[in-house]
C-alpha cells in the first residue's frame, strides 16, 4: 500500500494502482475543488455541488454551468490541479469521454463492510493499466489530512484525437465513507475540452471518433 504523500506537490505521469484506504469510522464527507482545467459547473469554496455522477451537482441542486472550454493539442500535456477542501482518506480517477458524458465509466467498483450505520466503503477497484476512457486511476492516494491549501498536480498525456466537445471527468473515491444516495462513495467534477490533433503524430485509434460538434 503506498504511504501517504506529504510533499508540497505531486507530479505524477502515470496512475498508481492497488490502493486500499482505511481510516477510523467517520460519517464526514470529503470535498475537493477542480482548479485546472476549468470546471463545467460553478463551484464554491468547498467545491460544491459535486455529489451526483457523472459531473457533479446534487439531486436538489444541479449546479450552474460555466460554459468554460479548455483548448488542448493532441499528444500534449493536460495540467491537472486539485485542491482537497475537506479531508477524507481517498484517491482520484480521471476519465475522458469523446461523445458526451454517457461514455464516461461507472463510478469505481467498491468493496464495503456492514456497520450499525449501514455500509461503509473499504476499498475500490483501481485499474493498474488504465485504458480509454480512463486517463489515470489511483492518483494522489492518502489516508492522512493534507497540509492546508495544498494543491495536488499531475501531468496527463492528451490523446492525439480531434474532439470539439470532450468531457473530462475527475472523481474522488472515498474510503471508510457511508453510502450517499447522490454519489455512492465518490464525488465528481467535469471539464469541457476542445482537442485538436497534432498532424505530426499518428491519431490515437483507441479512442472513438467524435460524432458531434460543440453546441453554440
């Protein structure tokens, strides 16, 4: 099991796999803010609303769209920046949908244990070798509270594709967490990406071709 990360910054180029997170029983919910790329929904200081899959909001508050679009070049680097605002033992996963949020994967398969308060999460399946639609899995695993204000950073390779309206999803899976009807054991943020392929590089055929142009 990887030890809790305590450095001021994380620079990860690949996913970290095989993490099972354990902590004292707690009903507290974690929260995080997606700082980069820009989110599809406006977020407050805690990162809310973020419970609903696949892209945040809650059943009572679907959230306010920002209209933000991040432009990237295929084969380049996506700068991912996250700030955890309320601690919970957790790790993160990143996925990319070319033709809308419906292509995003389900939240991580979670092993639970029964408690007097209902099921609590014990561990989640992490893909050791992420393949489309996943870009990374098992990022930033930790079981201790991070320093106040710390920003978690990762550099993720952008697939060499053409996509006017891609959806990037970042989720936080939480260990030792009670079941939450809106989001089970995960919190969610998304970003809209416009990717233009680099003609000097071969197209990445592992990803589906875009079927629709960006609206508006």
